[in-house]
């Protein structure tokens, strides 16, 4: 039996891979920019390239892998009921009906487990992160889009046909802006990094002063950095984003009443600028019993949650102790 798993985290912006041991520790990692508008074969080739590279760099470890146990792959979007095919991914428009599990298994002659990327990240936090002491956990991934993962009774909850926890597509405003999924008013259309940038640009067009007014192609990180420098428009947008997220979290708490809600992704770099308005909405809107018992925390694994969680899903599938 091998001693390492390859964890793959396919994001809308970056494709990351890591060599993970059975204790959830990453020993080697690689990252490349995702060709998100490319044809499926191009993206598949990127995945194959990363696996090849991780195997090559892993050969230099001491102790070197006797063999790779398998590949855990976390991909954005909807996974079919059998866990074999990516059906649809809002932030990878051409990534549809891709039997990636079979493709990886056949190419490398090792087991592969396919999981929704947010589910994988949630499992990572349950396995060795912020939720390792909890029986129930909900996680939101805050990045290009908004993903979700749910753990109930120490098991991932995938729903009747593997499409549960699409928290980013919870509708909070029926006549809201159009989301990447095609619907209107989803939380992703208000509180993802993409949406935050859109709303910031709208604020500037309305005449709001900002140090980023002539900055060109504004990014969520630029907004975050400007907010820490006291830029009022940036502070207002982050606060408003926290308000929208707070509404989503109140709904989650009232439906599931989890022990822990974990927030992860690049947007948590805003720290208390984002967390304070979230907690304020929860204080105002959530049932007191829910607000008292549910902990709202940032990820402990950070950007590694997807890699570690994907590896953990492979170990779990093969019934190897995690």
C-alpha cells in the first residue's frame, strides 16, 4: 500500500495539486493558471500534467512513495450521482459531461475519486482543520464563485443525486442580478469575489471617491488592500458583502443548525472587515439558540483545504483510516 495521495483542486482561476500523506500533511505542491475558457481536453491535459509533475517531484522524497495510493480530484460544479462525471460547472463554461474519473484512472492506472471541490474542501476542514472536533459542519468557499459543503454526522451530505450544498446558488433576491448559473439573485451574484468587483465598479460609476478610481482592471485583492488602507468605497463594499453573506448564513443556521460554519477562499483575507458585518446580521436575524451554539470561523487549512480534502475523500472512499 502506498503512503501518499495526490490531491487536485480545480478552481476557476488556478489548478492546484499536492502530494498528501495519510495524516493530511502536504509534502509537495504545484499550481498553474486554469485555462477556464479552453476546451475540455485542454483542461484535462492540465490535470494530467500536474499529476505527472507531482509524481516526478515526489520521487525525491525521503521516504519516497512506494506507490501512489490514488488521486482525489475536487472539481467545481455538479458531479453525477455515480461520482464519475462533471456535468456542469458555472465558472468553467465548456467543462460539461466530462468523465474525468475514468480518464485519470485509465491514464495513470491508479484509483481516482471525483468530488465537488467545495465538498472536498469541507471534508478537509472536517478531517484535519477547523471542524475536526465537530460532528456537523457547513463550509462556504468564497472565491471566483461561492461553493458549499455539508458534513452531517461526520459524513459528507451530497443529497439524493449528488448536487446538495450548492449554497452559492441560494436565491436571496428574486429580481437580483444574473448569476453565472443562469438564475437571478443567487448569493454568488452578490458576495463572490467576482460580484464584489462588479458592485465596486458600479459604486465608482455612481461617483463614489476611491483611491482605485484610476486603477484600471480592479481585482478583489486590490479592493481588500485598499480597504486596509482606509479607502471608504472599498470598506463599504466589503461591509456590504459581509451583510449578504450574513443573510445566507442565517438561512443555513435555521435549516441545518450546524456546530460550525467555516469560511474559506481568498476573500477571507479581509478578516474582521468581512466577519464583523456577518456576525452583526446573525445577531440581528438568527434565532438566539442558533446564534449561541453555531461557531462562525475562518478556515484553518486556507488555500490547501481543497487539495487536502480531495486526498482525504480518496482515502475515505478506499476505507483507509483518516
